[in-house]
C-alpha cells in the first residue's frame, strides 16, 4: 500500500500537499470521484483536524472491511485443503491397520472333507486393495502442496494480520485523538488559581 500526495492546484505546489491518498498500488493513486477534497481552514484548525480525523477513520474502516471480505475465500480454501488432507491421511493410515487385522482379505473357500472345494457363497465386498493407502497419502500431499503453491493459508494469515494491524492503528489514533482533545480543552478552560 502506498500513500501519495495529490496536489489539487499545481500553482500551490510549493505550499504543500493538497491531500494524502492511500492506494493499493501505483495505478490506483487517483482519488475516487465521489471523495470530497479535504481543505485546511487556518482560521478554525480544530474543525479541520476533526474533518481529517473523521476521513482517516472512515478510510481505515473501509480498508479493514476490505481485508475482512478478501480473507473469507482464502480461509475457506485453506480449511478445505487442510481438512481433506487430514481425512485422506487418516484413511491412508487406517488401511494397513485393517489389513493387519485381517479385514479386507479374501474369504477362503469352504472345504468339507470328502467333497470338492466349493467357491465362497455371495460376493465379498471386504476386499480392500492395500495400494489404496498410498493413493490416499499422495492425494493428501497434493492437497497440502496445492495450499502452499496458491498461498491459501499464508494469504489468509497475511490478511488477518493486516486487518489486526489496521485495527490497532485505528485504536491508537482514537486514543491519541482523545488525549489531544483533552490537552486542547485543558488549555482553553484552565481555571484561574486563587491566591492565598
């Protein structure tokens, strides 16, 4: 994010900045058409400061909302990838345990002494291929790699960190503003000391 100074009147360029604009990148340095320019009134500095304070708070709240909205899809993608990977890794670990317990093995043919071996009755649905565990583990690794490559988890964390940093800056600005007002009002309304 960059902060740029836009000069409203080029003839006044030597007198300072017309206004400060926060932009996502250098291409978006122009103000929104509906944004009214902030004017400094030297005859009433407190009112000018109050307008600047309100505009700063509004812009910060817009940025916080933007980060909150943009974090949603990354959060969903990250959680979906991680949950799928965990389930698949669990299944990959479970298949060898089922094989070791004897589940998933083909049922032996029924042998009765004195009679020819009869094929098993019914269809055996418990035959689990041992190699399926490897496939589950590979797909789980692919899901984690997908998350890393497209930056779902890291992007989600970055958005949350930026949102919290902006909120912390807004809180600090509000406390500083209250302190400034208390200081200014203390100077204006200082009681006269009585002499003994």
